[in-house]
C-alpha cells in the first residue's frame, strides 16, 4: 500500500515541478523581454525546446538526488541543498550544450533568471506540498493507525522507518511487548503483551498490524495472523531472514502469482548486468579486433622463441562453477605444467595460487608479453563469448577451486574478468591468497557500473607505467 501511495505522491510532485519549470521558463523570457526594451532574442520553438529539456533533465537529476523517493524529510534544508545541486547541474549541461551548438544568441541573463526561478519555484513546491501533506497526515481520523507486534531491535527499526515513510497519513498507536524489554520511544504506548493480542485488537482502533519479532521468537504466530484475517485487519511481517547489517537486500518477488522471498548475494542487479554485458560486448569486439591485428606479429615471435602452440588454452572455473577454456598468448615452455611440481616449494604466494618471481618456465618473449600485458588479449575471445567480463574476479583453475573453503567459493559467484580490483591494487605486492579473495569479495559486494569504468582506467594506467602485469 505504501508503494502505491508513494507512486501517486511522486507522480503529483513531478507534475507540479514540471509545471513550475514551464512557468519559470516563460516568466524568465518575459522578464528578459521587459528589461531589454521589447527585444526578442529567442524564437518560440527554441524557447520551448530549452524549457522541455530543462524539465526532463531536472526530472532525471532530481530523481538521482533522491528528491522523488519514499523518504520524508523532517527539514526543508536538505531538500533545498539537493534542489540547488540539481539546478546547478542541469543549467551547466544546458550552458555547455548551447555553447557546443554555437547558439550564442541565447542571453546568459535569461538562463540565469530561468535557473533562479526554477530553484525558487521547486523549493516553493516542496514547502507547500509538505505543509499540505503534514496537515493531511495530522488528521487523526483519516490517518492509518498501526500497531507493532514486538519490542526488540526490529520493532525499533520499523518504528524509525515509519517515522520517515512518505504516505497520505499513518500513525503508530502502540506496540505489544514480546518480553525483550528493549522498549520503543516513550511517545509510543505499550498496549500490553502478545498474549493480549485478541483483547487489544477488539478494544482499540487499529487499521494495520506489523509483526516485527526477533528471529529467536519461538512461538507460532499463525494464531495471531488468523485473528487478523477473521477481523479484516491487514498485517505485515518482517521476515526472520531479514538482516539489517547484511549488504544484500531481501525482497519479495512474484513468479507468476507465487510470492517468494529473494536475496541476492552479489551487489549487481538485473539492470547492472545489462549495462555490464553491453560494455563487455562493445569493448570485447574492439579488443578482439586488436587481437586479430597483433596476432601475426606475436605468433611469429613466439614460434621463433620456443617450440609449441601460439595460444595457451586451459580450463578455468567461471561464474557459479561453469567450466570454460581460457585463451592467452603462450608465455611459457610447453612442459610448464610438469615443471610446476618441482617449483611448488618456491611458491611466493600463501594459499592456492602459484606465483614466482623470475619463473624459469617463462620464455624470453613471454616475459615481454607479460610485462606489457599483451598475453591477455586472446581473452577478448572469452569476453565476446560471454564466458568472461572485462572487469571481474581472477579466473581460477579447477585444482584451486577444489581446495577452496566455503567462504572462498563466493569469489566465483560472479563472472571472472580480464582485470579486476586485485590487479589494480598492486598484484605484485600481494602474497596472501586470502587478501586476493577479500578484494574480490569487496568488488562483488560493492559493485557499481562506475566502479568498472574506474578499474578499466586504472588498468590502462598500470599497464602504461608497467607496474606489473594485469
């Protein structure tokens, strides 16, 4: 119900803001016309285009600043700050765009007046709207009266969330104690214990019950739910799976008409996957074309340096245990895997990875390819095929994964990448495999599209400075 209410409130706010921006644009043009002695600098079509652009751009930017969210601000100051930042960004974009299009006929005075009017108008919108909403919410007869079942940490969190929840009007009338004795705000009355549930429902005016019981609550709440249904009182349940300290969001999804609790274990969502895959495919094609161009030259160098194939192919573990063949330019002698057993005692890495400075298995050409990271270019084949990403975790071997502890396996819950947070964090300086895993998990948990862009730029910087292979 809150979602529908918020959707209507936000829609109304967007319409009011859009209307105010249109008024501001034409008012600014009229004021400019008066102060210039009746001279028109902008024709009607161009003015309409600028106003519409500002309206739609403001909608996007203000949404990004949380001005169209379900959060109810207790003060107008943070709202003014966010609106001011939005106006500065939007009109900076407008100014740059007009300058780039060489539309020098647009008076800067008009844009300045337009920006001030938009700022004042949208702030006025919010102030008046919030005052009216507060008055509507303060109407005790119309407000939705809520009772909390529980008095532990979860009940406190629900109480705090309701205090900032935007709606047409709701009020917490009290709570039922579950013997946690944590207590809620002194402003919220204790209506009794959970054992008094039936009596409290009958003696009070209650529109909704929210069950916010602690996970260790052992009693069956089905009898309470049945009472709510029989009396026609809607209820909500904060599930035991909810962990406020977890970085992963618990949500409810419907598979057709079947509700299911859903909890993702990575920081990437469906839209993020689309953006990431589009970037992988676009730059993967470019990288593949570069690989095709450099292949003949590098192939000749590898063949002259040592016998064996040009490309090295090995099975690696991808996302959620998918097995794929990874491709690289061969940088070692063909008997490298057999010789690895004799070098295990000289492994400089604590854990399941093998790393050795001045590895005798690496060829002369191979050292150059590794130092310049050219050996990684065949992996664009894997990127185009969708087996790897440009940015991700390091693709482990099958033998490595067999030795993983349970918590370490989460690093393969995301598609491996050509580069990643570990590589740009100082690959040559890290000698503990657990530190590598922690960096991979940090990337997975805190994934953002902009983070991939930053890692790619850092990778280019590391390669150009030759501060270690990536």
